[in-house]
C-alpha cells in the first residue's frame, strides 16, 4: 500500500514561486523513482519531473523547477520558480511504475489527490 499526499499549492502571481511537498508512506521510498506530473483543464496529463539517483525534467520547466527528495522524511519536493500562467494545473506526486525510464513517457502506478497551482497573469 502506498499513500501520497501533496501540499503547497496555491494562487501566485506570474514570476512568483511555490514549493510543493509530497508526503509518502508504504513502499514509495524503496527503490522507486518518484516524480511529479500535472494536468490542466482540457489538457492531457503532462510529465513534470522525476528523481532517482539523478533528476529529470520536462523541457517546459527545465531551469525553473527543481525536484528533490528527503529519504529520512519520506518526502519529495518540487521547488517552482519563475512561474508562468501556463504552469496552472493540478500537480500530482507519483511513484514510477516498475521498469519505467524517467522522462516524458514515464508512467506512475500510484499518485496522490493532487494540489492546485494557479498562476495569475
């Protein structure tokens, strides 16, 4: 059983910053890649970032977002800087499915309920 709970979303002005947190339990922090994906109204789910022994980012967020993890706290973070209105979406934390290669095509087998991020113009 895996439980993932996201927090830290909110309403910010373009150019602002937010830090999302993902509290994990179960096997989320065994030997699994962890990551974030997002989904905006009317759009398909979009990979954002992932972390194993390295980090991976969608081209659209590279240089602005930073993913990290704290094994002691069983927590994954997503620091988001220089936010743009296009970043508006529900952000989900997920555990990478077995055998997945971190990146845009990465699939997740568990995820949380998400946290809303809204960036105003």
